[in-house]
C-alpha cells in the first residue's frame, strides 16, 4: 500500500471515532441524529480530506500517520469542547480550518525549506519579539494570573504559540550551520571539556530568556517548552550527552532560583504538593480535576454524564480531566497513545529528512508539541506542578 493510500485508510479509521463521540453528545442533549446535528464532525473530516488531497498532490512522500493523528486529536478535542463550552467550540472549528489552509499554503509555496537558514537571525528576532510582546504596556493582558496574552480590541491571542515556531526555525538554521563546532570540545574547565564559549552562548541565552518569561509573564509552561526544545535540538545536532546534563543543571538552578524569589512559583509548587490544604481556594481547580478523574474509573461515566463542567476553565487547561472522567482510563490512555504515536512518527520524519535543516525542524516541532502535552497532562495528574499550557490539538485555544 502506498503512503497516501495508507494515510487515507487511517483517516477513514479515525472518522467513526470522532463522529461517534459527537453523536453521543447530540443524543445526550436530546437531539435527533441527522446531517445537520453531525455537520461539525463531517465538516472536520471533509477539511482533513482536502488536506489529504493536497498532501497527495504536492508531498507524496510525506509521513502517512501524522495527518490522521492530528485529525483524531482535533476531532476528540472539538467534541469535548462542544460538550463543555459550545460557544468556544465554534471558534475552535474556525481556527482549525484556518490551520488547515495554512498547512496547505506551506506545502504548496514553501518548496525548499532549507532556505530559511538564510534568515535565521531574522526569525530569531521575530520569535523573541513575539514571546516578549505581552510585556508591552497597553498591549499585553493578564488572564488567570499569567501575562501571556495580547489584546487587539475584543480579540486576544497568545503570541507565544507563534513564537515557538519561529524559535524552532531559527534553532534549526543555527544548529545546521554550527553542527561541527558543537561536536568539538576545546574549552577546559577543571576536569571537564566544553565547547567554545561562543558556541555555548545560544544555550545561555535560551536559559536567560526562559527565566525572563517566568519573571515577567508568570508563564512557567512556555519557559519549559522553549528551553527543553532547545536542549533536544542541541542533542540531536551534536549527539553529546553533556549538553543534556548541562541543560538540566541550568534548568534546576533556574527553577530553584525562581521558587525562592517569586511568590507565584511558590504557590504553584505548594498547590502541587498538597492541593487539599486549600481545597476551596487555590487548590479548588486541581482538587475538582482529581475527583473527576477518580470518578471516571476504567470505562468512564459516559460522554455528557460527568461533573467535569464544574472544573474552572475545563475546556482549555483541564480538558484531559474531562476526557478521563467521561471516557475513563481507557479513553485517556488512548489519547496519550495518540501523542506517543505522533512523537514516534515525528522522530521518524526527522530521521528520514534529506538535510540537517529539515531534520532539526522536524525534531523541534515534534518535541514542542509532545513536550507541551506531557507538561499539561503531568500538571493535571499531579506528576509535576501545573502550568498554564493547553493540550495541543485538543484544548480550546
């Protein structure tokens, strides 16, 4: 079977799952099942079918699993957002269609992705400006304790999500140009051999930028994603484990420093350690999520039958808890397995790439999405302190 036929088969396998989820919501709301009430999942499938045709025409050798996985995750997400926040679901569908249009535009017009290496410092500047733009007085907005939004009239969005893309593109160009230098350790510090300081400078800049994000924007999630994506790409470029060790050491130093200095970091950590100490206050959201996931058991309470809608901001930050309650441990595990499959296919794509730039881009984007999923799911399940990230493809926004 060709790659494109396999992609079409996987889309057809995912479609009934998405439609069935939406049908359960429709029935739970007391409506009839027909083309009008199931128009959203059918429309989403049609949009991804158009994307499949574009891939079949312009990139016939692309990985066959990534598009169907994105369809399954997006469909599951929109089904649960419709259940929890119907007005928000409309916006989510619109943004999904815009995303598919942008994807098709990229594969049609960006014939040689290696050319972005010529503009790597411009991309870096754009990425940094976007990441730091919420700190601009009058433009940035603080919502739910984090200053990660910019507002233009009634329209708000998180520029950090776009910034991550530009930073990955910059890092791919930079690492491809300096790959040999990163593999040669010429600087000796006691018993340790390190690369030249100028080669280490980007890591130090990323570390500093991560701390700035935490300090001024109170955005622990983006800081973690930006820094660890860089560490993953640096390791992929050099193959040196010492970069990972130094990176983890810098992250540990930064985390301890932030915890000892800033009250909002201390609150996040104390809530993580014991949310029930203030179950009606700062721990309310996490406690409600814990009860929801426990209530779900192995098979769930059924789509539309849970009490997860009592979790504040459940459609974005805590949508995993809603999925775990209403579809059970099996449904939640299935969702995580989709992210695992996405990670595997992304790394396979990076390994098959024909140039360093495209390989590093695939590595960076895969790491960004999967790491973001790990951080938010880890926060909801109390594996790690909670951060204000969304679950890629699934959460509202």
